[in-house]
C-alpha cells in the first residue's frame, strides 16, 4: 500500500497544485489579454454602410423664408389691385372675384403698373418661369431635406395645386403658368434621378 493511499495527502496536494496552476494561468491570461486582446471589434459592412447613409432633414430656414417671401408678394399683388380699384372708385372689399376682374379686362392699369407687371413676368422676373419654378422646387426640396425618394410625392402635391389654381382661374391658366409647370417637372425629374439639388 502506498503512503499516499493511507494519509490522503496525494489528493489534497494534487488539488492544491491544480488550483495554484489555474490561478497562475488566470493571472497570466489577464496580463496577456490587456496587451493582446482575444477579440477586436471590427464594424461589419452593414455598419459601414449605415454610417455613410445620408439622413434627410427638413430645411426649416428655407421653408420659412419662402413662405415669408410668398406672403410679401401676395400682399404686393393685393396692394396693386386695391390701388387700381381705388382709382376706379371701387373698394377692394366689395369687389367681385379678382380673377374675374383681371380676365374681363375691367381693370385699368397705369403705365407704371404695366411696366412693373412686364418686368415681373419677364424671363428673369420674380414671376417669370425660372424664378417661379425655382421657388416651387426649392420649397419642396427644403420640406424633404433634399430626399430624392420624396420627389414624386412632392410633384403630385404641386400638380394638385396647379389643378386648384386652374379651377380658381376658371379656365386654362395662361401660357406662362403652363411653361412654369413644365420647368417644375424638369427640376423634380433631375432631383429624383441624380439626388442632387437642381
């Protein structure tokens, strides 16, 4: 019979030795892990793609500027009509529909008013095709933050507004309005296809 079998020290010694070795290995591993980590995080292709994916944000500053500008121009038109009607001895508040007055030709304009109107609808004028189509487009672009996936939705809204304006006018809108709508469609098409502001 062995001595180890009688006093049982062999088993205890073996257990102590294993525990001691495990502790040393654990200590060495923690030192090794700090210097040489077992795993390193590397972003996947999906993480890299999501990091470069563009976020679209509504351009409130441009929207507010365009709304303010639009209100100012509408007020200018109202003032022009009120001034013209006052010259004719009519009051603005009791007049018939402004579109009917304009279409009927019952408004008498001064030479100054006519010159201003011609300038406003000229090629480079505020109400000309280019500037008007650009304002409509810029407003839609700003509302979506430039997201080209929203171009079709915005164009539908613009076309709905065009139909409402036609209805208010009572017949086909003037040629300048038709050309403006064509220019708007071209700007939206370019935006949708390139994703870049036209």
